[in-house]
């Protein structure tokens, strides 16, 4: 799966990391629901760090992103607006065996 970290670039992330990304996405959602901007920054940072553990794609690679992670300095208001749908990490179909 390919994930973009806004302002940084794209990474190819191993499908085995999918569950961890969803857990971190849920942490982001809980921080937003509780109005905890500090927790939001920590959880967004952890989400971006997990993505960065993958293989960074060259800047000229124009592959479409399966998910987009915003920067850790996102405000609560901006995060609420962006999370209004399905979160930052969408439920993607399981990879083919």
C-alpha cells in the first residue's frame, strides 16, 4: 500500500503494517473526540513514523496514494474536518494471497 505524508512524500508500506496503521488512526480519532490537541499531535506523529518505516518512493514516482497522513501540527478543527469521513487510513481490501 502507498501512503503519503503531506509535505514529505510517499512511502510503500508493507501490508503487514495495515493493522498497526488502523490502530494509530483510531488513536487519532480518540484524540479528536476528546479535544486533546497534545494527544492528537502525538498520535499523528506516531502514524507518520509508522508510515516512514516503509520504503520511501522517489519524488518523481506518481503512484496514487491509498491513504494520506496529515502533518503532526494539524489543529483540532482541521483534524475534525478531515476525519469527518473514514479516518486517514481507509479500510482497504485485504491483499490477494
